[in-house]
């Protein structure tokens, strides 16, 4: 097990919530901006926590079964001037 994996496996719900908020707003609780590396590490730690403690439908990025339904929607074709033309 890597050092990161060992540390990530010890994250509790409070730390998870703190990381999640920091990623959502792009800042730490004290107002400092997250660097790209910090954001990436927080996301990795969040995902590790979610895999261990949360059901799949609560995981970051979960789209559910409706994700496959988008194929049946008609999308306007912006390449043509007629609104009657659609992509299928």
C-alpha cells in the first residue's frame, strides 16, 4: 500500500467534509486558495473515502442510470440555419 493510500484510508467524515468543501469553493477554511496539486490530492482522498464509506450513488461524479438516456434526446444542429434540422 502506498503512503498516500495509507493516509487516505485514515480520513474521517469531518476531514472528508472539509476536503469536499475546499474543492467545491476552491479555498481552504482560512481563505487560502487551493493549488492545482492540492485540489487533485483532495479529490483523490475524497474518492478513496467514498469507496470505503459511501454507497455508489453518493460517489463524486456519479451520474446514475439516467446518463444513458441522453442518447435518445434530439439536439439542435447548430451547423444549419433551420431549427427543424436536428442531430439524432
